[in-house]
C-alpha cells in the first residue's frame, strides 16, 4: 500500500513540474536612457513590442532596441496590436468635472495617424483585437471596426467588466456570467481564448480561473495575476509577493487550463511582471518594477 501511495505521489509531483513551454534564452532589451517600461504588448510575429512608460506608448524594435514614440497619453492597461502589426489599439483617460472618462483609440504605425474608435465614455467595459478587427464593449453594447482593408467582417466573443461583474458578449448579446457570483466579488483581467471557446479571468482574493463562455465549469489555476492566453491550452501570468509596501519577488508562471500542470518560466528573484505573448507563441515579454524590459524566447 505504501508503495502504491509513493508511486501516486511521484506521478503527481512529475505532472506538477512537467514542462509546458520549452524556455530558451531570456534577453534584456536595452532601452534608451529615460525610456521605461511599465507594461508591454507583443506583435504577432514577435519582432517588436509596444511599451507603456510614463503615460506614453513607445514602439521597441526587439532586434535593434530602436524606439519610436507613437502616442503621448495612454492608460496603463489594455494595449493590443493587430495581427498584421500595422495598428496599436489602446485606452486613453481624461477627466471632466472630476469624473474619469476612457476613450478607445488606434494609431497606425506607418503614418502615425490616430483614430478614436470609442469616444470618451464612463462605460467602456472592455475590448479585444482579433486578427485585424477591434471589438469594443461600451454600455453593454458591442461595436466592431476594421483596422485595415484585410479585416474580416465577423466579430468575436468579448469578455468585459461591468461594476466588478464578469460579462461576455456573444453574437452581439452581453450577459453577466460571473461564475462565483457578484456579491462581494471583483473580477479582473478578463479575456477570451484564441479559439473563442473559454474565458480567462482573475477573481480578487482567490486567483485565476478558466470557464466556458456561459460561465459554467470554472477551473482554478491558482494565484496567477495579470493572466494572458499563451494558446488555447496554456495560460501565463505573474506570481508576485509584497511586504505591504513594495513588491519583494515576482516570477512569470505558466499553467495548463485544467490546472493540472504548472511551470515557472523565471525565478522569483527576476522581479518579472505583466507578461505579454506574441501571437505565434515564440516570445514572451515582461517588465520589472524599475522599468526594464525582457524577452523570453520560446523554442517551438
């Protein structure tokens, strides 16, 4: 009996430490003096990143480290890049009568032209970029716009937050799905899987979860903050710890969506935060509290 239990324990331990991603090199991106990275987004092909530093957006060529400022005012959360790499979509905050409004904007990387996709609103609840089309949820209603001439006509499911509740919009209809209810709960960082079948979210005080589009079958992934889809089967995020004042350690972790396998992609001492994924899955970027930008190369 003891041998059987030992064998089961070994199997569980092996599964928990199994590799989900084949991590190659990790490289620091040499940013110019005065340029800091607070959060980042990766292009589909992994050739460049867009970072948010000091309220502005900067494009970073990952091969050369060359930078170009592309927007002067952008919110810290919510930067997405079209699949063809031509356009960046971002949120922009403003204040009227001491009330905060959020607009959704895009900037063309070729000519620098900035376009307002959603006018300043008190109810911009979420958006995503699928291919070369942006889907935005404002006041519970979806609007979808082509970012270029190659964008397809179909919209995709969008996860959003309304007064702390988790909503999903499918075929133009927005529903509150909040798997753990809404009483005393706060949902964060929602997103829909690349294949449009699952929802990833973080429940404050509880951890990251994956559920179906209708909110059924929520599966706990543990404490993985700022979670992002790596692909349809794997999620990446950060596991950070603090002393009540500052972050003392943080690492990038990966999890299988059924919660069965976890993998550390960096060490806790790396202070790695806010991962971003390239669409092809060959690179991950992350930032550190002192404004540095790093790229993890994933062996395919």
